[in-house]
C-alpha cells in the first residue's frame, strides 16, 4: 500500500484526472486476466482438485475407499464404482452416484443425490449394529442435532444384508423425494429363518410403501411369516400376517398407527385356535404404549374349555416407561364347552372312580357341561393392572350362560391379586348352577389386617343315588398367604368295595404355598348312618380318627399326597350279608400310600347265643390298588362246625373286591370240653373270598409225626350261611410214629399199637340251622392191640352217618384175621355201631375156634370216659386136643370138648377175669403126659406116683378162672370121675383106688401165660426167654440191679394143701 500510495501522486502530478482512470482500468484488466487464467487452470484441473478434496475428506474420516470420477461440473458431479472398506469384503458399494449442485453466491447447495444400485453390508450382534468402516461416520458424535437431513434423494435398486444373532436379513428399497417431506418409495425385507427369545420364525418377510410427510416417516404394508414357534412361551402361529400403517417422528421417539392381524392356526400356553384375527390402533410416546384392540379366535380350545368363538376388546396402557401396565375391556364367547383336560379329568374320574361316589358325580357333571355347552355364551368385563411383579384383576361381572339359559358360573365384584407375599388373593361373589350341576354360593371378602374370608354353601347335590352336601364351608386366607378351611360335608354314595349313607365328615384344613395342604390335625369324630364294605354293613355308629406322626391325617405337598390316621379302638355293629356282625378292636392305624396295622380284632358273626367268631391278634397291610398284608395270632370258630382254627398266621391280598389268603399255618382243635379229636396242624393253607362266598383248602397233619391226615376243601356262603367241606384221607399210616390215640382220645383204652393204613372220604354240610356230616373209611389190613388181646388183619369199610359226632350207620362189620385173647382165634368178624355221645355198641363178634367157636358177646361202652367196661368171651365146642396143639405143648395129650365164658372187666385199676368158667361136655375126656420125665431122680414114691398118674380119664372137668390180667390169675381145676388112663402102671394099690370115686381139685396162682411157659420150659428150653431181653443182665453178662424192687408179695403155694377126703 505504501508503494501504491507513493506512485499514485506521481501519476497525478503528471496528469491528474486522466491518469487516475487509466491506472484503474489497467489494474482491473490485470485482475480479470488473472481470474480468467485461474478459472481456466481450475477448469482444466478440476478433476485433480476434486480428487484431492474427496481423498482428503475420506482420509480425515478414516474411511478406506476407492472410486472413479466420471465427471465434475458446476452443477453435476458423477462418481462410479465406489467401494468403502476392504475391497475383498466391502462395507458399502455404489455403482454410480450423481450429485446435482445448485450454484449460488457463497457455498453451493445440494439439489439432489442419486444412488444407483448401492449395496450395504452390516451386522447386529449383542444388541449393537455395525457396518464395518462406516461406523466411524454413522455413529460419530457431532454438535448438530439428530434429525432427518434436508436432502432430495433418489435410490435405485438399493439393497442391504444384515447378519444378526437372529439370522440373516435381506433388505431391498427404492424411492425418491425429499427426506423431510415428499419422499416416496417401497421397501422389502426377508429372512429365511429367524431365531430370537426362544422363538423360531420361518420365511419372515415385510413389504410396504415408505413415505415422508411433514418430516414424519410412514410405513404401510404387511409383515408375514409362514411359521412362528416359541416353545418356551408356548406360542405357535401359522401363516400369520400383520397389516401395519404406522408413522413416526423425525427423531423416531414417538410412533402411532393402526394394525390388523390375521393368522391361521394359533396356540399359546396349551390353548389353541383354528384362526385368529384382530385390529386396533396404537400410540407410542415418551416410552409408553397405548393401544386399543379387538381380537377374536375361532374354534378356540384350552385345557379347561372350548369355544366356538372367543373375543376380547379393550385398551392397553403402559406408564413409567413400560414399568406399569393397565388394561380394561370385555371378553365374550360362544359355544363354550369343557376342554380336553377338564373333559379327560372328568372321564378319568368316572373310570377310576367306578364303584365310588366320584363316578356318578363326574359322569353327571360331564354330561351336563356337554349339554349346556351347545348354545352357551360367555360375557365378562375386566380391569387388569400390573406394576412390577404385582398383578391384579378386577371382574365387575362375568357370566357363563348355558344353552338352557341358566347361568353355569356367575362372578361379580371379583378381585384377584398375584405376585404379592403369601400367594394369590381373592375377593368377590361366586355362583354356580345349571341343570345337573352343583349349586354353589360363595362370598369372598377382605378383612382387616390383610386377611380374606370366604364362605361357601352347597345344598344337597344328587347324582343317581349319590348325595353330597356342604352345609357350611369357611375359608380364611391370612396375611402370610396361609389358607384355612373349616366346615362340614355330608356324603352318601358308593365307596371302594362298599357304600356310605349320611357320612358326616368335619372339614378342618390349612394350605400354604410353602407347606402345602394339611387336613384334620386333631382327633376328628366321623359319624355315619350306614357304612358298607363288600357285604359288610355297619349301622349308626361313630368313630374317632386321630392323626399320625405326620401331624395331620391328610397332607399334600412337594412330597406328594399322604393320608394317615388311627383310632384307639373300634366298637361297630351291623350285618355281614344277612348275618349280624359285631366288630371290636384295639388300636388301628392306617396310611395312604402306606400301610394298615390293627391289633386285637374281635369279629362275631351270627346270633349272640351261637356266634361264629374271628379273632386276630395282629393284622398288617400294605395299602395300594391291590392291598397285601400279613396276619398272626388268629382264631376262627364257625358256630355250625365244632372245630376251631387257632394260632393262624399267613399272608393276605385284597384287590378287585376279592380277598385271597395264602401260606397260612394254623392248628385245628375240637371245640368240645372233652376233646374227641386231638389237634391237627396245617401249612400253606389257602382261602379266597369272592362276593359272599369263600373257599378254603388245607392239608391237615398230625403235629408230632407231621403225617398228612386229611385234605379239606371248604366252601361257605356268608349270605345264606350254607357251606360244605369235602374231606379226603388218601392214606393214614399207623406205625410207631402215628397211633390212633394221637388222633383221637376216644381210642385210648380201645386201640393201641396199631399198624396199617386207613383211607377214606368225608363230607360236612351246614346251614344256619343244622350240620350234617358223613364219611366212609376203609382199611385192607390193620393190626392193633385191643383190651381183650392182639388183633391182626382187620379189614373192611366203616360208614359214618355223623362224622363229626363219630356216629356210624347200624351194623358196621369188619373182618378180623386173628384175635389172641390168650389163645389165637382166626377168621372172625365183628359187628358194631358208634352211637351219639361217643357210645360204642358192640353187637357181637365171632371166630372159628379149636373146632368150636369163640364169640364176643354184645356190650356197650362210652369212648373216652372213665368207666368200668365189660367184655364177655364165650367159647362153644372147644376141642382140648386142638388147644394142646395150638399151645404147642408137645408132651401133653388131651381129649374132650369144652363150653364156657370168660367175663373180662376193665377199669382204672386194669383188666381182670371175673367168674371165668370152662366145663367139659359129657362123656368127658383124657389128660395124659406122653413125654419122658426129664428129672430121673424124683424118689421112689414120686416116681411111682408119676407113672401111675401120667394118664387120667375124667368124666367132667371144670376150669374156673379169676384174677388180674397183668397179675396173678387164680385157676381152679376140678376133675370128677377120675380113673387111670391108658399107658399108666397098675398094681394092687392103683387097682384099690379105681373102686373109689376120686375128685381132683387143683388151684393154681400164676399169670396164665407164665404158667404155660413154665410148663413148656420143662421139655423145651427155647421157651425160656433171653435174660438180656428182659433187662436182667447186661451185654457183658453181669446182672443188672433192679431200679426199684417192689416189696415181696405174700408167699402162697401154687398148689393148695390137700382138701380131699375119702368118700365111701
């Protein structure tokens, strides 16, 4: 400036006016020339300059990019092949970008931007979007306020790919116009498969128009997906579409619009609909949502109900940025019927409860609901609020009206609160009814202190012959959430295996979310007019049930449902079939699932004067669908049968109304005070009870020998009190281990030392009025010892007309191979009859005996009684020669026939002969010794006497016998008309005696068998027994001292002193 100032004056001094003008023109010309030159340089270097500017700007932004400048002009700039990011995997590509500029003073303005086939690639991971290198541009912080730029944009075939955590999303868009108003275009998005929040969507898509009006973007079009499944939420949709018309603000913080929903099959939380549709509008502002909606479903099915149509209409509002939700509206439906779960529950209850009062109630309710469901309607109004975890529902009114027009369920002023401390809370009025449905009235109201009180009543509800009533039921919910129940129930109907009439059951229970349900925590009285199980009927009784160790009779919690109760005693009465029954017991306890235990059970059946009794000392059971258990210490006495089962023990099973007892052991005893039969035992006996008929099978054994005695099969009908027992005796083997007196005391003193086998059958029939019994027993060979001597070879069949009374038909006959009352008799037969009162009547017995006959005369005796018994043996025509031969007295010879009787008497002192007498028949006979004298040195007179008397003829011989069979028998022998027989020595002395009438009287005192043996030993040493067999000497031959020698008896001569005298 100083130089110029200095020059301007010089130019003015030379030529002041014209000089100044010329200089200015020259300067302007120079400036214009320079500008023109600069513009020319810029024009020709414009692309280079633009390239440097764009490259510098991209470098400042940190964007790696390549591009081609197609043209640069004052109003239009064109770039092609734009690639931002890694060329191998670019973040953005643009085939062609056209920027139209409006020149103006100052900076030029953008008129329009056209993007041809842009391709954008990005991702959405962990709730954050990323577009690679573009993130530095898109998400940088600037001082400019957020908003839609004022830009005229034309988008041609724009596409984007977004890789997200949910799946791959493809986007396509086209449009043109100012982004702040006037932009119009279309957009589409597609995802073959999306997975989000536990849901899976298949073939999801969105397509619609995009507009910007007054800086408000708008979208209109459908959102569709072929299939949506959310297993965790229980949601499923098929062929769903949402028609959306929405607009938002410039900053996208507010939105509003309308929507319409159509779906094919839909399901949610176990509920489903064949189709669903709805519409509504919404407003989203300041983080909260308000929407009005109307939704409806067809063929709706829930676990508890079905509906031909079901709709809800209302408004939903949120507050405090979605922290609080509130909705109110109405619910309506038609064709309401029970759902599959409820219907199945009722059907299962009907099936599983068959035979109980549950079945008819479930069947009637199920039928009534199905009938009322046709033409039924549902209407309700509601208000729902939720804040945090607390939710409440208020229902001013709700009614489910059946097809008949009756209200099935009606609710008014109903409130429910969930999520709070203590569990759900309720208040309001509830009413149920309808034909065939129970009529329940309830009022639930809140009390001071946070408690809730509910009162319910149900008049008698009938289903067939089942009746249920709740005269009163009170429910109290405390502030802690615990709910208490108290009241009373009256029940009449079938029970498992039986029935109850007017069962009065107090209700006393509590429920809490932590502890579950507990009922009857104290001893509770239970009353009934009639209680029947199977054919057992108990009448007008009461009992007290007390809880067990669990503290409550009924508990239901996380460990399941349990039932346990006990009673200190039972005292019940009624009828079993038509038979009176009385039942008493000690303590009884039972648990379900679990066991039953009872002690001292006393059951009495029939008239008090003649009862059938069952006593069980200990009964245990495992309860279940089939109940099993054990019993011990059991006594069973059937009044009609005089045999008692004692000490029975075994296992039992009860299922399907049938009782089965197995593995039973017991002892069978005669009930009479004086036992006729000794006890028998049984093992593995069985018994079944079906309806009123029981069957029993048992093999009875003699306890000491464990021999099978009889197999019994018993059938008894409790209703008719009729029954029978079939008895089978396959083979009773008598030997050293088993004897008749081990089976019956009546055999004592009658039969001993039996050996043989007895078979037979028997039958006992009984009614409530009488008992009859019959039997047939047979033996082919039975040996035994009788009072009158050994018996061998007994055979035959005995028919009993009263087996239990041991009474036979008249004239029972048995063959007896031999009997030996001292001298053996063979091939005999006995006739007898067992009469009532254990009387044995012997009609008689006979045997061929020594060319004559041996007979047992008729006699009577009472078996098992302590009495004097008399037997009379009669001999007729006995040949003395045969007697000598039978006795094997080889050195004796005799002739003559004898008749007589041997009366035998038995009492507590033993047996004896009283007045036995044998008398020879005329003309007498002879007795002679035909052997040699063993001892030679008898002396002169003795030798003479022996030779003179070794053969005697007699005209009459009389033998009298008296004495103890086990002691001495006094035998008095009297010979009349005695003369020397053939073969004796004669002399003058014997001839003198022949002229005299001689009588010999001989008295002998000795055991009869010992006398015969002693005589036989004179000439037969084998007749002398070995002293070792008699216990007189040991095996070493040394004498054994007697254990306790008896006092010596008084000595008396074997032959009495001479009593004979001379007779003229």
